[in-house]
C-alpha cells in the first residue's frame, strides 16, 4: 500500500529492466509532447530514471504551472502551444518522440477544437519530426462496442468508433498512418484503455461512488483497466516496434472486468452496500490486450492488487484528481 503521493509516483515511474534495454537500443534525446496530462509526468520521469544521462524533454503549454513536477526530476520543460506551427518549428530535434496530445472532454460543446487537436496537430508534429521514431497515443474508443464474452477487439479487428470524439481519434490514427507512409516515419500507436494511478481512473470512479453511497449505472457493464506504471512501461517499450505503416497496440489489462463485481468488491471492503441503476447492456467498450502484453509486457500489477490499492487509497482519503473517466457513457459524447 502507498502512504504518500511521493511513494506512489516513485512506483509509477520505476523503469523495468525491459524498459532500460529498449531505450538502450534507441539512443538520443526523447521529447514528450503534450506531457502535462495525467500520465506525462511519471512517463517522462521513467525515461529519465532508465537513463539518467539522456536528455528528456517535456513539452506542453503548462497552463497549470506544472513545470516543477518535471524539472525536479531532471526532465527539461519547454512551454509550447503545439497548434502554433512556428512554435513547434523551434522545438529541439530528437530521434525519439512520444506524442500525447488529445482532446476528449468538452468535445461535444466544441467539436472544431477537438478535430484540430486530434487530427490537424499530428500533421504539424509529423512534419517537424519526420526523421524521428514516434510513439503516439490513441484510445480504445476507436473500436465499436463489443460483447464482453468475446474478450474485446484485437488490433486486427475493424475500427468503428461511436461518437464524434471516437471518430476524431480514428482521424488522428489515419493522419499518423498517412505521414508514416508519405515521409517514412516509423510509428507505434498506443490504444489505451483506462490507466489507473490511484488518484484517477475507472476503479477510482467506482470506489468513490460506492463509498459515498452514490448510485452506479450498470448499463456500461464491463471495462478494461491497467496500472499506470504498466502503461508507462508498455509505452516506452513500443519504441522497439515503431514501423511504417504504423503498428497499433491495445494497452490495457488482460481481464474484462464487471462493473457490478467491482462495486461489490469495493462495497465489501468499505462495509457499504453498493447502489445500482440500470442493467448491463449486451456490449461494452473493451479491447483485447493479449498481443500488446506479449510484445510490450510483462505486467507487474494484477487487477486484484489494483482493487486493493484503490480501496485503501480512497478509504484513507488520499488525494484525488477530480478527473472522472465517464466510462459509463454509451453515446460517445464527452
């Protein structure tokens, strides 16, 4: 169990021997674009810990003033509006790039900005970093809803997103595909489903509601999730698998988790009877991560351990980020 955020962030950023070996095969600077989000600080720190002599650069607008969360760990922070092509042109060149920008929440009220960030921005970045290897974040929202007994779509299955956010995320992948072919850029695409770091994530959303006695909607009755430290590991190991055209990986846990059973597990730990609304639909937003785990794993944390850690953190009043996942949404509107 984690007693402090410092201890938590140390665990999230601890590089595995496999990460160290991967980065050794890809020398040179690493640039993390859009690094000020939930995963960026510990992901960049993991890269720095894996090779302390390497220059690791975090790029963001840093509108929240979070540069210190990088610089205190030896990661250089550069302010940049990534939609401004002139500013992007001035960024340092680097042979290794992790692309993290994306817009999900607020998409329904400002669709134009969502499409600009998710589809136009990749073009700017690909032209700037045409001689780099790029690991680019995407999302499991590019897949259609699927029956949970199938185990979820694999990377070989057809993409059919629900809603405008998912469509723009597919557009992001298509832009990377186009520029990978046109400019010969090796790219790996990370289709992430619900990373958890104890301060946010689908398990945190469920645990908080159960403990507070709030009703949980069961209509989206199943999900995948992964320890953020494992997602960080898989992301950096993807540098070994950048290809032209891009290779995609589902990055999430190996299990399809029942919302009802997760609620009941938290309820037992909190001494609270969960409250439910609705019933489980026949399909859910899930994905099959077995190929990704085989190529980028192994995972260090099981779903059972995650549940225990989240329950302990929430029950002790650990700080939360107040960034709900809205995993229950079925209309693709965020």
